[in-house]
């Protein structure tokens, strides 16, 4: 009991030092506004892991989501900092999420994740088996075999969490087949896809 209280105090202190941008990936809080049901696994702090569930009004088929126009800008705004997933030569975890839509697509769809190699970063048509979606949803702690802090950490790292509308846009794109609408001359090299530079924040 005393240990749990000490951990809670340490978390609050860290949150204060970082401007409140600290998140516990397996906490009951999850993403604000998200609804969910308890997952099978509990968090390391003893709390249950809440699985993100889209609102009942969510229609995955409409409107049609564009990878280049709707999804990539989400990543660019929240994930493409040079020290994070914006580097074209050594992005964290081997996951490039910068302005080159072709490179981003090549890094995501059908590519095994670094932290949970049994699951693709994005599996077309299958959001439940798309690791990147679990990372931004904040419910990777519900996945069998994903128990380390590096695997369960909420992305974007350090927050803030993506707004529900952005989570739903990414989810709809995956459900709609994770299609690429990137022209072949927009750059399709697989920067960072080798995962050789993987670190604790890989997806």
C-alpha cells in the first residue's frame, strides 16, 4: 500500500515537472472522452486496462478517409519532431511519421511492430490487430505479450493524447483498407523500416 502511494506521488511530481504531459499507459484514465471496457490484463499499478471503444455514432465507412490528406497530417503535427519520429535517417523505433507520405506508408502497413513483433504496425482492414492504433488509443496494455513500459506507453510520447476525432480518423482509414493515395513520385522509400535503431519508444 505504501509502495503504491509512493509511486502515485512520484507520478504526480513528474507530471508537475513536465507540465502535466505525463501519462500512465495502463491507467483507467485513458484518452479523455473515450469510452471503454476493462481489458483482460491489469496495469502494473494495479488498475485495470481500459480498451478504447469508439462512440456508437462512429461510422467507419463514411466519410472516406484519405491517407495523404487526413492521416499523415495527424502524424506530422503530433509525432514528427526531429528527436522522435520525424528523422528520415534514424526515427525512434524505426518508425518514420514525417511529411513524406510515401515513406510513412511504407513504414506502417504490413510492417511488424518493433515492440510486439507478432502484430503489424498497421494491418489493413483490422484495427484490433494494428499495433500503432493501440499505441495512440492508449490500450496497448490489453495486448497479450505487451507488458513492458516501452510496449504499453501511450503515443504521442509525453502527450497530449490525440483527440477522439483524430483517433477515429486513423481507425476509419484502417477499417477502410489502409489504402494509399500517395502518388508514386511522392517518395516511397522505407526510411527507418529496418527497426535496427529501435528504442524504448518504438511502435
